[in-house]
C-alpha cells in the first residue's frame, strides 16, 4: 500500500496532469508539462495507485479547474503562439527554502512574468512538521531571532532525562513511559517553548509575520485540499500582498480574491482545552495556529516533532468547498 508521502506525490501529479490535459483540450493552443525528475517521481507514485484511487485523485483535481480559471485568467488567456503556459512539479528543496508550492504554472514570455503555484494536500492540512531538540534553535530557523540560553537550559533538562532513560533501557519505547511521557517530556518542553515564543514575539513584534511566512510560505499560492472523509475538495487562495488574481493580457479575473494581511502581533499562546500536548496561538488579522508535540518514532530519541496546523485564517481569505 502506498505511503502517505507517496499518496501526496500522486495527488501532485494528478493536479499537474489534469490541468495540462484540460487546458490543452479545451482552452489553450500552447501549454507544456515540463518533464523532469520531479515529475517522473510524482508519476511513479501515481502509477502505483489502484484504478479507483487514481479516479479519486483525478476527480478532485478536475473539480478545481473551473474555479482557478475564473480567478486566474492567466490559465486560459494567451496572447500569441510564443505565450506558452508551462506547468511543472516543484523540487522538494524549494519547500525547504520557504516555497510551499508543489505545482508551478507560469508564462515566461509575458512582461512581467505571470506565475501562480498550488500546494496539494491529500487528507491533511498540516503546514509544518518541525522538530524540537537540544541543537535546534527554533527562533533562528523559523524567524531569524536566536533563542535564549534560558530556553536551552530548560529543554536540556528534559533531554538529559531522556538520555538517562535510554542509557538504562537502550530499546526504550515512548509507550513504555506511560504518564511520564506527558509529565517529564511533553509538558516541560511545551512550557519552555511557550515562554520563549512569547518572549521573542513580545520583544520583536515583527517576528509574528516572519513566523507565518515560515509556516505557510514566502510566496502567494493556492491550496487544494482533498478530504476523502467528507467527499470534498477545498480551494483556498493565500493571496499574500495581492500577488494572485492578476489581470493578464488585458483580461481581468471573473471572480475576486481579496489580498490578505500578515499578522503584526501575538495576542495569546495558551494550552488547548483539556490537552497537555497542544498549544493554540492567536494572532491579529484573524490568524490562529496550533502546535501539537508528539513522538516521531516508536523508540525514544533525543528529538520530538511539532504537528503545526493553521486552524484560523482571515475571514476574507477566499475559500471554496467543492463536493
């Protein structure tokens, strides 16, 4: 059975290929699907799917095409034979540099170059799976501001305890810790993280916008979320700084997506009700983020992961649900 990663890559290929097929057959004379190693990898993940699973991916992808054509005339309006729409699968390394887009569609021969990107999500909407460890400075990596010595002192107490337990029982599993997993690991790590995050964002208010850029990406994009449980596909327009929904070749979008503002401050960062594993951050401009800490493997190790999700966004953010 394909893994979650392979399913995600298969959905990326389905979107790229379905958009290419539809636009070439119904709208455009000049469209290219760029062949490279990233497309080949995504196609191999798609090819390993069952016939029914491929149909699910393709149905979800095709459902979104008319919506994006309505809000992005660059998908359907070409000026001349040199005005080619190109489609490519992005490299994983681009995501590591802050570009969360999986599929890029662009017109290189218009001035200025027209470009949009799509982030494909198959049955999840997590924005990051960042780690916490004694050697990771989340302030520096996420926002460009170093964490304090006090923060590292506090989390090192936890990881020293983990190291001690591993020396006593080399094949120790997280499940073997029982309630100590929460009391000795999760809770003190979250407490230290919360205190340091509040210190950083209070001392440097501009970090709230940098945090969101780290989580949702440096560039404006569309998010397509396939939800099998609800037989649903969702399209969201993260029109950061108004860089999406542009007029091109003299044609205006049929539908409007409002530009969204980045946050300027953190309002609160508190534990989720009845939870020792999840913090909820509330920012201005309508943004909310959840940070859930969890063990990333069966055996106890000297790092853990955050499952970070965007659970609230500005009410003006364009969102369409397609059943």
